[in-house]
């Protein structure tokens, strides 16, 4: 059957060979080590550029489907009181006794009297109940479909309760009891009378200071969980309960995990969480990289929605949303709502930085900035030091992985440039003043090397879109270099008079690549600009100097990425 994209009006049919390749590639992604899934995905997309789009979408689809199948997130009952479940669909699977989501209420469940349903998710249901032994009102959560629950579902249900039971904080919903009654696992917890942040947002805009106060308390609660070694991993407005006093409480630790614990309950290759609020590392399925700053990202996504009444990433499908989380920067909040406070905008954007080290280091740091905003004090998000700014400029982008296919070629290119440069100075020392030998040398040398370069590159696999961008920049500078001889002729200048411009053109090329691939290329760019100035003062050795410096600027990163490629292939 042809593989099609239902979200695209243009359905792309694949050959049987392409389908077979996709099946093999997808199997490799979903059966290999979880923490390497994203890296393998990027590498396979580079090697199979013709199938990259379909591979990304299929991988995301499998991952999201896996996550949805395991979903146990609490959602509040609709205003009309309907539970969302169809009794006739469930009744064939039930036996005698109490059936969650089906049996009439009130109902007796052990020592609890279940009064009304207050929440329901894909796998879980929550009741308001009275614990008769203590005469207190509680919330009782149990599996909606125990008969269909897998061992992983049961593990996750117990893990949620166990994770929350370890936490004692006024901003976290407390767990009172974890048990089982007549084959139904359950947990009882503190009952929070009120609403959810999701419903509060639906009711109308939240004033900025009120939103900051809510997020401050949530951040403090999340930090308390982190300090006890528990990650939430599914923070979102529907998991934040607002009591009658307006205070927030973090609930639903269904995706929680211990920081030092194993991940055996997590499906291989699965993406866990809610796409609109999950961090890039979660969207990539890289659970080895998921840590406290992943929860910080989710808090930032919630703050963003509080500011502009929409999540930072919102697309027509979960897969498109995941891709946006991975590849796209969110719109500036003030571009959506001009009334957004600038400090709150800066706080939200800092939490939504894709590189983990550019976010707040912890929920406590986020809380400190929210506290500073409420006190009308300077926020840390606006106080980046010189070293912080420099580190941001010099970092690699996620596109830098394409350079693994260029590493060896760049090393050869450095040799070609050095040879041309040495021959040029040798001719100049011998008194050759005719322009044609130099024109033939550079034009012929580069024109011969260019097709060889691309033949070798294509042997490594299809060329990606980013590589084509880099190739156009590189090709433009090579053409400009060859035209320098014509410019000299038209201006009546002596031969090689404009040679220092070679270094300036090479510097511009690296400057452009710095923004696309890696900020470290800014250093090569500056070095080449300075080399152009030095060449003006050393005309006798200017080409050898250019060859050495330019060759080094290509050779050093080329060696790095070549080694990176060979290590990843082992």
C-alpha cells in the first residue's frame, strides 16, 4: 500500500522499494537504544534524503501513537456532566460488581463512597469520594478499563502514585493511599475543590501579575519535586488545579520518573508528554537527555499561553506540532499581543530556548525571576553576561550534523587551495606579469576541483536542503574569486593587485555559514578578515599566507567532523 501523508493535500505515492526501505529504517529507529533515537533519525535522514520527510513523519506518528496509548492524564468533566465514555461500548467487557465509568453513583468502593465523577482521561478516571474511616473528602483515581490495561499501564498507574506519595508540598496534590479493591488498582489523594488552569484560561485572559503568581507557585512546587528526585514530564494547564482561594496545585504524575531511576516502563522510541507543552528533547524521544530543565520548558510553555492565550507551538496535527517544537522558534508574545509585559516575555522566551543550557538552570531559577518581576526588580533573563553572549554566538545549530558528510572533502579542499596559492606566489617570484597564467591556474583549478568535490559528496548520499544552501554560498565566493582577474583588467590594475580580496570573500563565506551551521565559524571569519589586511602589507607572500590560513580554516573543522562521522559509524 502506498504511504501517504493525510495532512498534505498532495498525496505522495512511494514505490515498493521505497516502502521497504522506510520499513527497514523505521525498525532501526524504534528498536535501537532510546537515548540515541534522535541522533540516528538525523543521520538516517541525511543518508536517505529522498525519504527524510516520510521517515520523520512515520517516526513521529509511531511515537505519538505509543504515547497516546499510554496516556492517563486527568481531564475535567465537561459542563454538561457527560463523562465522554459510551456505556454500551464498555459493558460487553465488564463483569460483576463496580465498574469504573459505568456503575451508577453514589457507589461503595471499599471504605470509600464514590459521589461523583470529576475527571477522566484515556486510561484513568477520578471520583470525588468520602473516606468513611476518617470522614474526609478525597479524590479517588483508578483505571478506567482494567480489563484492557497492559502491565505497562499498571506500572505507570502505580508509579504515578508512588512518585506523588514521596512529595510533601502545599503546591502538590498529596497521595493518601495506594491500594487495590476487587481487582481495581486505585489511589486516593487530596481533593482540590475548584477548577483547572486550562478551564481558567478558557474563561478569559488572566491578568499578567496573577499569571506570574500562579506560575511562581507552580515553579516552587516543581522545584520541590525535583529536589526529591522526581520529574513530572507532562506539565500542562489541565494538570494544574486551582483551588477556591486561587492557589495552584500540581497533579497527575502519570509520566513522572525518578532522576536516578531506570526507564524500563517507558516504551522504546516513544515520545511521552503532550506535544504543545513538551520540550525538544522529549519531542525527539531522547529520554536520556530529559531532566529538570525539560519541566522548566513546559512551565515556560504554560506561561507563554497565559500571556497570549495560545500555546507556543500549535499545528494541525501532533506530528506537525512535534516538528515545530524541534525546528521552529515560537512567535514573540508581543507580536501576538502588544500588551504583554516585556519582562514576562523575556522570562517565557528564556524557558523556551531549544538548547538546554540556555534555559533557566532549574525551576528555582525560574521562580526567582518571577519573584523579581512581582517585586518590580531586575530579572536575570535580561542580565546575560559577556561570556553567556559569546557562548550563544559560538554554539552549533542542529544543522551542523550535515558537516559530517563534508569533513573529508573540506580537508581535501584545504590542500587544493594551498597548492593553488603556492603556485601563484612562485609564478609571481619568477616575474610572470601576464594575467593569463593566473587566470588559467585559478579558473581551471577551481573548475576542475568543483565537479570532483560534488561527485565525492554524492557518493556519501543525497544532498540535503541545508547543504544546498551552504553550497550556493561557497559557489558564489568561488565565482567571485575567479572574477577578480576580470575586475583588475577592467580597472587597469596590475595582476594580483586585488588578491587580498580573496581572504575577505572567504571570510564572508564563513560568516554566512556561522549563522546556518556553527557559531565557531565566526572565528574563522574574523581570522580571514585580518588575513586580508595582512596580505596588503606582505605582497610577496600574500598567496602563501592566504593558502595557509584559508586551508587551516577548512582543514580544522573538516578533521573534527570527519572524526565525528567515523566515531558514529563504529
